[in-house]
């Protein structure tokens, strides 16, 4: 039997966190290549430290003459990401940092397993397992702890960047512990918030006075009470931050990117990878399927697992678990999923419209639980598969 009364914790990190800055640059590079060619191949990794950004990985365009031209744009792409996030520190400034670009053409041995050819369907870009999850704890069908941990940092970024709170700086982390009663979140046990700030004279109390109104604004009414523990900048001064305070790397915040630990993770990162890489596209498809299962009323909670082999088009397995929260057998949901959507790599990309420059916006505050956008961004958050699933079970 599933536990009904407990405390569960998830964390988020801001767009200025060193790892998230690297995710942003990697996804901005991906967007640039997809703008040139929707079928571009990109596997871009970024490393950041004091006044230095190092970019490497594999890229490919069908027009090889254009490849060198696009590689020359990478320096400017990286600087613009750092500028937009807000870093103008002495030891990490968008205009003075050194950008080293080691991107090179994609391996022909990888391409041969992925590319479609006569008599051969396009295969997955790698082997792996991917999970998708949805639960009726929030209107977005996301686990509440990670959803609200993101919301806190997103709100603080807004007031930092619009000038309302000029003493806040880009690097920040949040952590929420929520109390569950009868399986539903009802209150906040503890709040942890660490944010970079402008002056060493500012105390933890000063920072709490700045951030507390915004935290209360985004959390549901009544969730904070006299028993809630507050830990704001618990180590004290946090002026040196970002890559100057701690190095960053693409792909190190995969739990922050997904469900905050409330569901399994297959292990693959998302950022910097074009959608032939099922690490990304199949994880989006699994979330899309799980969300539509819950939105269709087939279950209150749903976990989907998909698995793939490099060069093979069809998924090797489809697994569903509804945690005894629905009236439909998981086996029926698995059959319905297979009938309702083509889960080959190309089928996923075409169904969700993934060959578009829509990825830089995913690099902070979670890839899931976001509103679908008119240009195709966050298409995996649509709930347009409800009728097909209901008919198929």
C-alpha cells in the first residue's frame, strides 16, 4: 500500500546556477543549428568556470559548407546567454570572458545508425530508458514539491531582471519540503532558499525580508504557517556566485529538470541534444503520454517507461504504472499508448513538432509542467491525446 502521510522534498536551481547556465548555452547552440536546418544533429556540452566557457561536442548539417559559418557564431551565442542571465561580475562577465569552441562534425559511425536509408527506417540516436510521469497534485499535473520550487525561483528571477529587486544576483537554489495528508500536499514543512546578492553587508535576515513576500505569493494560500521552518541563505554571505564560485557543466541537474525525485529517471540529460536523441525526445513523449493518461481520467497518477536501442526505430518496451489509482489496467494503458502514438524517433518528432528552435527556454525551471506555446514550445504538455486514449482502452 502506498504511504498517505509523509513529507517529501524537491529542489530547484535558478537560470544563473553554473550548471543551468551551461544547459542554456548548450540549448541555445542547438536552437541556432535547428534554425538553419530542422534535421541538424547536435550534441553540445558546455563547461563554465571563472571568466571562461568551454564548448565541445558533435554537430552536423547536410550543407557542410554552412557548418563552419555556424561554428563561428558559437562565441556570440554563449556571450548572449551569459548577458541575458545577468552576469557582469569581475570574474565572470559576458563581455570579457574567454569562450573556447571545440565543436566538431558528428561521427559518421553514429550517423549511420541514426540516419534513414533505402529500406531502413530512421533509428534511435542511442540506447536507453526514459520515464514520464504525471500526478493530479497541481493543475499542471506535476508533483507539487518540484513545481513550487521552480515557481519560487522563476518569480525571483522576474523581479531581479525587471529591476524591482536590484540587490538580487543570478545564482540561486530553492528547496521545499511538503507535508502530505491522505496522499495530497497540504502544507510546507520547510523552505530553503539561497540566493546570490550584491553586498557583503546584507545579512540572511535582509535577504529573507526581500524574498519572503515572493515566496508567499507563489505558494498556495495556507501552506505556510507558524510551524514552517525558514532557512534563507543559511551560510550567511553569498556574494561570490555563478561559475566564479563553482564550476558548471551541462546535464548535471537532471532531477531538477524532471520530477524532483518523485519519479524514476533513466539517467540521460536533455540539454544540448537534438531530438533524434531519445534521451530527450522519448522523455518528452513519455511525459506527454503520462499527462494525457491522467488528464483523460484513466488514473490519478501515471508513470510511463520507454526503452530504445541505437539504430532501432521501434521502442523495445512500453511500461505503465498507475499505482492503483485508476480503474483501467496498466496493460490496457500500454496497448492504448502504442495505438495512439507512433513512438519511433521520427514519429515522436513529427507528433510533437520537435524539429524547431524551442529548446533554450527549457533550460531552467523545468522541462515539464510548463504551458504549451503557440510556436510549438513545450508541445509535450498538450492534452490532445485524451480522446484517442479513452477510445483505445
